């Protein structure tokens, strides 16, 4: 699918999409909890749909009640299949694998697209220490595992991704870990762990004590997961990661009003607000709406080590900011859907924006004029969205190749831009839901 963006001003009001980080965690927690969980505002991105398929393969019953309600019934983890596909979701595979490892039977865990080349060797090192037999494809997919995982004191490395820790925390809670500590060295993306602990608490699971993100202690009291007749309701949060593209679009080509973003959320990408405040756009943050429009945009400095998904929208923003913007955290980008520092450099280079990479720093030379160009998503949803947003005030039209990559996190992205008045033409629209 190809998308063409004609430079356009945008205006009006839009709701941010559902957060896939919140939705996938809710699916995992609803699987662990024994009883009925009602999920409101469920997401429908490819990663969300993959999470729903995984929990069904693990024995949960999922029923759709209208567009906005999912009912999940679970009796706890009991594999109904011996093969599970996590789609293209890094969080999916890293969070669900330890949960799947609670089964006693052999299960093959697989994925698709960029997930097949992302590192999973964490599991080769860690799962055997917890009593799980694992065979991977040299640290990549597929994984063949045989549990059951037994929670034990363990030390892990958190520098590559927080997602492995999210999986262990969920699995330890599911297995009623008692008087057990997970020690974590050099944890990155810390706010994502806050979100994990928040969802665990919202679903009534046993929540460990967070000792300054260096150790997570499951206390002495046993909190075995009992079947409950009480229905639990969880509302999936609006997505600050997808919302960041809307906010930047507003700062470049607005004014617009964005609803559905909770300013009290633990989501890492809420940090976009700091960059927006620093760059000089016109922004008003209220509890139920954010109003945002262009101002005299100037370069800013930003530490994205703990919120790596903000790089793409920040680069789109920095392209329009006069001067040199410096963003820290490049090392966090190597193993995403693409090697994102390089793909941002390449694709924004086609649009006339110079990006330099110096160790952990990304340096964006902004305010030099953005040129419409033929760019490519590089199979990465956030690259497609960053280019689309940058195209809104470019000189000339922009064509985005393999634009359907957005389906991984934000399938309504182009239609939301259209709703805000942008001229976005979509060729081969049927590919939107490929
Ligand atoms: O837990 C999550 O929902 C996520 C954690 C982050 O990954 P890392 O912990 O690997 O940085 C982020 O990049 C990813 O998009 C979603
Ligand atoms: C890297 C991402 O997701 P995941 O790691 O869950 O695939 C992302 O959404 O940008």
C-alpha cells in the first residue's frame, strides 16, 4: 500500500488510539486472573490482535461485545495449543513467553516479520535457571519451551529491553512467587515497568515491591490466584506513543485538539510533553483535552533513553525547529522494528533533513526546509508515521511506500489525519488490514 500526503493544514478534534502497551498487558493479566474480565476501549492494532490470539491459545475465552467491549474468561493458563504465534510484537513474545512457560507441555513460540530477527537470547540464559527447557534458533525465533517455570531468586540484565522483565513479573505473580527477588542490572525503559505493575495491581495480581528499579521483591504472603465470581473492568488507556504523532502534527500543522490522553498515565511516552513545551509550540494541557498549534519552533534537547519510541515523532518535530536538536538514547534503537536511528537518518535524509549520529546522540539539523519525497516505512510503523507527519508542511507531496506498516500499532492513523483535514490519498486501501 502506498500513501500520498499533500501538504495540508489540520484542524479539529481527535481521540488518541488505544495503547497497545496497555491493551497487551491487560490481555496477559486477564489470562492470569481466574474469572471474567471486561476490557473497555480495546485496541485493534495487529499487536493487540496477536495478544488476543495468544491468550486464546493459552485457554482464555474472548468474546467481542460491540466495538468497544471485550469479555475475557480465563481459568488460568492452560495451553489449548502447542504452537503460539506472537505476530510482530516484541512486547507480545517477551511478555507471553514466561507465561507460556508455566505450562508443563512442549510449546513452540513463533512470530513474524521483523520479530524473527530481534534478539531473544535473554530466554536462553534465563529460562533454564527457572527450570524451563528452551531451544531457540541461535537466540532468535522460534523458541521451543517446556515448563513449568518456577519462580526463584534471579539476577537479570535490563539494558536491552524492559519487556523481558515485564514477562517475568507477570509469570512470577501467576505462579504466586513468595519471598523471591528479581534483581535487575541497568534497567532501561523504566516507565514501562511502572505500567506493568499498574496493570498487575488493576487486575488484583500480586505486585512486588519495586526497590528503585534494581530489585523487585515478591513478599512472604502467598497470594494464590483463586477463581473469582467477581467481574473486573479495565479500560485500556489512550496511547501516548501514537498520540505523540498527533501532538507533533498539531505543533507543525495545527491547531488541533486531542482527547483521550491521561496526563496521569505511567506511560513512558507522556514525556513528549516536555519536548513540546521546550520547542515553543502553542500548547495547553487540560485534564480532558490537549490543544496544540504551531509557534516559532526552536531546537530542543531531550533524553529518550527511557522512552525510545519517541525518537520518530521527535525527529519529525525537530525537522521544523530552527537550529540543532540533540536527542539522547540512540543505543536503544538498534533492535526495534527497524534499526531506527539509521532508518530515520535515511528516510528523513530523502526529505532534506540532515541527521548525524554520534555515539548515543542523534543530532537533527532543523529549520532548513522539509522536502516532499518518495520515502519508505522500512516495515516500521513509527517510520511511516514520522514521515507522514513531517510531510504535512513539506515543499511538495510525499509518497510513503509500504505505508500499511502502521497497522502494528495505529491502524486508524491515516484516516485520523484525513479526519483532521489533511489530504492523504491511500492506494490499495485493502492492504490496510493485511
Ligand atoms: O513494554 C512495552 O509496552 C514496550 C516497551 C519498550 O520496549 P523496550 O523495553 O525494549 O525499550 C517500547 O519500545 C515498546 O514499543 C513497548
Ligand atoms: C518497538 C515497538 O514495539 P515492540 O517492541 O513491542 O514490538 C514499538 O511499538 O515501537
